[in-house]
């Protein structure tokens, strides 16, 4: 190995020394777990439809059930294990959003219900909300004036 | 006591490490060093309501344990040097608020244990103190909460990430050995802050390795010793990646440490079985591995001369979010059976 003189040389060397995440395996697990979660959602949706609910109600029921399940599994210390295995597969569907709100709520309960649970609940989900809502407002304005 | 070379201190009457004690959490208790620790906890809360309280209890109980093991009354201990990873070092100050020993709170991130032992040795050899207590702790859950994400969040850790050790190490340094045979601290080489521009908080080993290299090379230059002088050169906690980097970079500087070098973060966990990625980290890692494993090896004369280099990443979550790179530090102490 040659001598390292500059910071850039060191950073290149570190890059080469550090193992990469197993991307193929991660993608595969994310794909099938994510697909499974969405399929469960679809089953609930179809079942509600069969019971005579309209489309909007069916979507709402699916969201409520998946959020409820994810919150329950988070509290039971199971969701983090699923997340570790599936990565984006459990993170991207609405289950990941529920997990990102419930987990800080549990973690910061020790700081009280106001500044702990209340104040820290959105530390992880906050950016998603801010940029999600901002984007929808911009899209809404564009749609109102140009479409 | 006098300074030799650029930054090393040689003790005229090397302080004795009279006694050590270690407590570790349940995951560490499943690791390869389990049998060397004094106490292994069954759960991470240890009967407390918060992670922070649990960590305070760990350092408190461990400090009490080392005092009672040594047989010295607490009132005979002149000063205490302690620190940890939590903001403003609350584990140490809360845990030791009832111990009634003059207290120096120190912060050197994961290098805190050796920093405390270095300062304590100088106090002893200068005559300012006869007995000194050094202690550190870290807790996986409180560290995750402060530096990363809530524990229940379903995210993935990159393979270069290290696992914060739940545990504590404590040692009593003394100017006399009260009739016991015990290892002594002969040299200390306090390190400089070295920043090679690594920004990835999930790759601490790479961020700290240059600091470890600088201290290692300086120690050999200052003392005139060679790597082969030591039975073991131990860093804490570069982990697997940092360990490899240090070996290779030391070689380019003309020091071959391959044969007798290891790292506390590598020793404490079984990487394959315990899913700890790049190895252990945290103040409690080098603290518990030294107090548990290495001290016993020294006492049993399986090791007679070791160079312990504790490394620290001097960052916090704000500096990381602001895109700052991670300054590293490494302090070395030579411990020998004379």
C-alpha cells in the first residue's frame, strides 16, 4: 500500500476499505415484503368492497388497519426487526410512516407527555410531513391555474 | 515523572493498577469475553425507568464494586475521573453524585477511560494523590437515542456501523501496591486531535484510525520502543474497518503491528453470531474489555506488557447534521508487569 498524504487520498482509501451494503439482497427483501404489505392492503380493500363500502371508505379502512397494525407491532418491538430485514419494503408503505411516529413517542415518553411524546413524536416523520404537504400545495396551485 | 520526546510522559514511580471491575449488558454477556466480566446484566433497564438512569446505575454500581474489591475504604480515594457519552456526561455525574469523592468529569468520547487513567497516573506520580478512581460507562440504548434513531424505528444499519457497548469499566490507581502484585502504568502518550475529513457517523473506525496511528507512531518514536516490545497492542474501539486501516497505515510508516495487535471493539462481540457489523464501540467498550479481560490477562501473566490506545470520535449529532467532519483522538498508556 502506498503512503497516504492528503485527506482526499485517505477518503478514497476508506471508501475502498469499507464494505458496501448488500444491495441485491436488500432490494429482493424489500421487494417481496413491500409487495406482501401492499397485497394485504389490497385484500382488506377487496373485502370491504365486497361488504358494500364505496372506494373512499375502503381506502380509509385499509389505511386505518395498516397503521394500527404497524403501531401495534412497533410497540411489541417486532416492527424494528421486520424493518431491519425488509428496509424500504416496510418503510415506504404507510406502515413505515406509522412506525416513524410511534417509535419516537415510545422512546421519548421518559421526557414527559408534553415535551417528550408531544414534542418529539414527529422528529423522524416531520421532514416527510413538511415536504409532503409543501409539495402537494405546489402541485395543487399548479393544477388550479394551469390544468 | 518527566516528559520525553514530543508528547509522552515517563513515570519515575509508575502507578499501580490496584483493582478493576466491569459490568456489561446482556448482549455483551453473550459475546466471547463474557466469562471475564465481573457482572453481566440480564436486561438493559436494570430495574430503572429510563435508559439514562440505567446507565447511571451501571457506573455507580461498578464504581462501588471496584472500591469494595480493592478493600480500600472510599474515604481513602483522593480523586475520581469519570466520563461517558451522554450530553454533559450525566451518567457519570448522576451515577457518582453520592460517592463523596472529589470528582473530575472528563470527556474524550470512547477514549475517556484511558484519558482518565492518564490523568490519574499523573496525579499519583506527582504526589497530588495516593489513590484515584477512574470510571466510564456507555449504554447502547441511551447512545442510540441521543446519536441516532429511536430503538423501535425499523431502519437498517450500514455494515460499517459499530454497536455501542452497554457496560462500564472502573479502575483504582495507587501509589503503592499494598502487598499485591499488580500491573503498573509506565508511560502515557496523550494524543492530538486528528481530522482526516471522514464525515460518515456510521464509519467511526475510519474516522478515528488516523488519530490512533499518530499516537502509536509518536509513542514508539518518543520511547524508542518497537511494536514487538509489547505482548499486545490494543486499540479501543476502531472495530473491524478501523483495525484493518491502522494495520495497513502503520505498515507504510514502518511499523509492523500485525502479529500482536487487536481491538476491543473486535474482541467483545462475535461479529457473525451477534450481528454487530463493524464491532463494538463506546466508552464502556474499552473500559469493560480492559477492566474485565486485559487486566485479568496481566494479573495471570499471560500478558506482561501491553500498549492500550483508546480512540474517540469527538463529534455530536448537531455537528454531523451540519455536515462537519469527525475529529478523532487517541490516548495511549503502556501497562507493564515490572
